[in-house]
């Protein structure tokens, strides 16, 4: 497996995961600094770089120029990693998203029709609206204008490089403790 690079924002929050090639380009362009590096190197005739394992960007940049992108993680973040029906907090891997108006009945997959749900409540609701299933919604879905920084990636911690752990485990622990 090729090495990947954890990209951190200028404020040290996990931002994305990049290929080693993308991270070397960011390093070469002076857009970031390697905080941790793998032992492997890559060379050109004039320069040699260690492949970055963790790279911190120098400048903050807006990731929401045209609004917040719809994604599973952004729905979980918007909903505070809480199930809309039981209002309990869960780790990302213990949530799913639920169509308020079921997809089979014309419900769209977008921010205004999707809420976070625990697996138990999602199975209980099945192909019904919350009212038909006798379930109370603790919050209404909406299109977020921003998403808080520093929330966890959907990563299995047993599969991430050891060099990443100091930069992502505190964020993962924050969600687990809040649950």
C-alpha cells in the first residue's frame, strides 16, 4: 500500500488525506510543512524529500466557497453526532443517515431530508415517516452554512499509521467522551 499523508489545517485540525505525491507537491510549493515523515524518500535531480506522513498547511483556506458539500460526515457533524430520534450521541461508525421522507416515496438525498440516526432507530422507522412510525424528531434537518472544524474522519483507528495518531486520536476521543 502506498503511503498516504494526513493534511492538517493551519490550526492543526485534520483536514483531509492526500496521496504522497500531492503532499510532496504541497511541500515543494512551500504551502505546508512536514510535521512527521516516513523513512521513504523521493528524489529529483536537484532535491530529495522524505515523504510526509503528516503535513500542516501554512494558510487557512475556505473549504465552503459554494456552500457546505452534502456528505454523510457533514450530516453527522451538523447533527452533533446525535440520533435524531433518541437524541443520544454516537461515534460516527455507530450512526447511519435516515431519509425523513423515505426515498422509495420520493424523498430526496439532501440536507433537508436527511438526519443522523442510530441503527436501532433507523431499523424501527423502516419505510415510514417519523409520524407514521410514532417517532419524535428531536431536531429538524436544515442546510448548514458552515461545519465546525476539527471533527473526526470516518477512520478505523487500527488502520491508520502510528505517525498520525497524535493528530487524530484526541479528536476521536472527544467524540467518544461526549457519547
